[in-house]
C-alpha cells in the first residue's frame, strides 16, 4: 500500500521560468482563439466583427487586474482555486466556482482538440463534419497526456518551442495576408442583416474565450521562479502578445474573405483565408501552423488544469478516488482531466463546446472579482473602481451571449444549467458529509 506522502501532489520550486509561463499561457490563448473563433464571432456580430476582438481585449485587461493582484500575494499551484479559497474560505461558493473554472478549462482542451481535427482534414480536402475530426482530436489528447507524464522541463521545452514557431508563423501569415490582399479595406456585407448590440456582446464573450488562457498561468505559482512578481508579469506579457497577434491576423482574414465565406468556413477560417491570398502552399503552411498551435495549447492546458484539480483535492473541496491507480494525486487528476476531455471531444461540436466554456468562465470570473472587492481588496491592494468595472463588463457580455444563445441554440443553455445544478448539488452533499465526518474526530481530540 502506498503512503500518504507518495500520494500527495509534488511541485518542484523554480522549475518553470518566466518565458516558460508565457509560453504556457499563449499556447492556450492563441491555439483556441485565432484558429476557431473567428467565424463564430463573425456569425454573431456581422459588420461589427472586426471590433469584437478589440472589445474582448479591453474587457480582459480589466479582468486580469484582479488576477495580477491576487497572484502577487498568493502564488500557488492551485491558482484560481486558491484565490477563491482566500476570498470565500473552504465553502460551497469556493468549490462551485472552482469547478466551473475546471470544467471551462477542460472544455477549452476539447475545443483545441476538435480545432486540430478540423484543420488537419483541410490537408486532405475532407469535410470538417467528418467523424475524423473527433478521432484526430482524441489522438492529440492522448499524445498530450503522454507529454504531461514527463518532467516540467520537457513540458516547458515543448511548449516554448511550439510557442515560438506558432507566434512567428502567425505573424508571417498576418503580414503577408495583408500585403497580398486585393484591398486593405475591410468590407463586410452581412449575411443576415446587421448585427445587433446583443450579437456584438455575444461575439465579445467568445473573444474573451480566446484570451482566458492567461488564467492557466496562475496554476504555476508553486513552480515558477520568483512567483510573486513573475505570475503577474507572465499574464501581462501573454495578453499583450495576443492582442497584437489577434488584431493582425483578424485583419488579414477580413481582407481576404467576405463575411459569408468566414461564416461558412468558421471552423478553419485561417486556412480558407490563405487559399485566395497565397494558394495551396499557403494552406499547407497555415494548417501545419494550426496543428502546432493547437498541440501546444493542449499540452499547456492539461498541465495547468490537472494541477488545479489536484489542489482542490488537497484542499478537500472535491471527492477523490484512486481507482487502484499508482502514483500521486496529481497523476490521478491528470488522468481524470484527459478522460473528461476525450468524452467532450468525441461527442460535442465546436460551437457548443465554446458556448459552455464561456458561460462557465464568466460566472467564475465574476466570483473572483466579487471576492476581491468584498473580502480582499485591502489585503491585495486592489482599486475598487477597476474591479467594479470588470464585474460590470463581465455581466454585460454574459447577458448578451445568453440572449443570443436563447434565440439560436437554447439547448446549450439547458446543458449549462444542468451541469451547474449538478455541480452545486454534488458539492453541497460532499461538503456536508465531510463536515459531519470531521465533527466526531474534533470531539475526540478535545
């Protein structure tokens, strides 16, 4: 039988550099956002599509403030789980919102995996509705799982190399795409009438999904060098890099495709934009770039989210079963995270995966800001005006997104409500049972 010490999570201090943390953050952000969300955002907001990414960047800038302030005071491997615990204690709100973030991050993995499948099939001129999208995504998740079984230095090295290639390649795509476009004027003719304000807010919410990967950096606090300073630095650098890259590539896509074409190719719009601008060789270049980007994003996401679940387990906020598996709790949570990602990749499409992810994330994000405003603003030195603005912006885009989905795909809202209700009820029962079990032990100790 293994000892408790063998089961406990193990984190190597100073095993992750600032550059490695930035690579992990941008790996998740760029992989999801620019390769798969462009068409979905255009479908929701019509002529306002070019502004949706910039609007999302502005909101994320306000949102990141709370995380930067918290990371300077409480760096840990649990990241958001620890931030919520500091604000609300080891209570139901902490467990509920932390699990919303966990599922949001797992959903992001599945989003990346299916994006990988959609782009890979463009090399063989296969429709992205094929079952092969799921099969390729499942294969990528299993490969990323094997990489994450290795040491931090290998994970950081793989993520860093893929990050450099990805960022350099995307910048090249954006610059060349603009230069060879017939016109640098972005002229959208809406497919179904002008985009509404609600549609714009909904598209902005999806744009936030393209930036939310910065939160994965908060889970590296126990392993990052000088975490009190470098977690915040890594977050700031990652967001700044992505703002520039998203603006450049979005403009290149808009210059080479009409709105109808972007919507029709929404799961692989960058590859579609490369074809009229630069021909088949450019399509191959873009697809290979997307493959590397999504692969790097999967590796980075699994690294972060498995550590978050391990921290929740260590904090006794979620139940845990070994199922006769050897190794530490951290290894077990890695397995659980990948298995859940495999299920979502196999059975959900990109649009619905993205919708669930942004709903869960925005609700959790509001909880983080409220916790800072209500309980921690003095302890972390936060300015109330910035935090209140972040809450208001989150609620505005969440309301717009829910309204759009209520009129176009209400089923995904029902799924979201069902999942949240299940999490809430399960955690209520678990935490109540945990307290009842702890009470007799405390009485005997006295």
